[in-house]
């Protein structure tokens, strides 16, 4: 059965719009968990534009389901992960000017650093996933550096227009998932997934964890985050072919 981690960064984005104390991502995480989310995902960015150190600390204490920390491999952030010990980290590239994480991590180019970070996380019993394009060399580099999982970037699928382009992106994701599993990596997916496009991705057998943020928080404005989370879980359950 595929499961959902709700990315609650946008809740912190609303708070930071006024640099105040509401809405609190800690409250949001509890609501997601009550709706049945498997996990809570947060991205601690170098510029702390949404999630901050206090959020990471409190969420580590209060989240009972999986806490997945998205992060780049910069040393100060790696140290925070070692100290906080989330259940899982997902390594992403980070550019200061981007609106959201744009491309996947280049695990080939950063192989040496990636292997170091994996070793350090494993010492603290933290699972390591890499956010990557569904490309052979990235999957192999993730496996060779000892990662536990890969999160296949679904942004190209989400942006594809027309049935042929969509089919091509789905085929890439399916092939990426197969190669990941052959290399003993757990296959996750995320980025740009919505209530409208989740179906075909959730139908790919073996993709077992989805990280979804924007679409859920956008719907939460109208129906509340507990209901928005429950609706996404219902869709994943409906389309997921695994038992
Ligand atoms: N996965 C990763 C690695 C991400 O960086 C993000 C965005 O923070 C997501 C998933 C969630 O993407 P979206 O907000 O488009 O659902």
C-alpha cells in the first residue's frame, strides 16, 4: 500500500508572510496525522524562508508518525539533522533564488559528499533518500553511496501536456522505480502532484511513499488540512495497486 507524507512548508510560509506565530506548522502536523498521514515532510532551507529551527525541534518532539526532513548537504544543515534525528532525510539541491526545489540532486557529481552524509546519518539511524530525476545514473549513484531510498522527481510528469507526453513521463517513472528496486532502494515520488494527477502515479506498483505539499495546503484553505489530507489519502488508496 502506498502512503502519504504531507509537506507542510506552506503552512510556515503563511506564518512568515507576517513574521508572526500563526498558523503553526506543529498544529498542521497534528491535523495531518489525525487524518491518517503516514508522515510529515518539512524542508529546512538555508535561508529559513518557511520552516525554521524551532519548527524542526518541536516537530521532532510532537510528530508520532514519520518525520521526513528535506535538506541540502550544507554542513550546518547536516549537523542539525544529526542533532535532531528525524526518521528520514531527503536530500535535495538548493538554490537561493528558486521558488521551490527545481531539479533533482546530482548524485553523480556530489557522490563523495553524498557518501559521507549517508554514513553520518546511518550512524544516527536516520534513513536517507535522495530526490532525483528518474535517470539511471542518479539511481545507481544513490545505490552505490548506500542510500536507503530515492524520491523520484514527478515534476516533469506534472508539467507534461498531452497524453503522449504524459505516458512518456509515466514510463520514465516506472522504469526508474524498477531500477531503484533492483538496486534494493525503496522508491518514493513527489513534486507537483495534485488531486487531479495523482491517479496514474499512485497506480505504479512499487512506488510506496508520496510527498505532497502545495496541492494539499491549497485545498486546506477551503476545506481544512485534516479534510484535504484525508481526500488525498483516499485517492492514493483508490489508485494504489499494492496490498
Ligand atoms: N518532494 C520534494 C523533494 C520537494 O522538494 C517538494 C517541495 O518542497 C515536494 C516533494 C512537494 O512538492 P509539492 O509542494 O509540489 O507537492
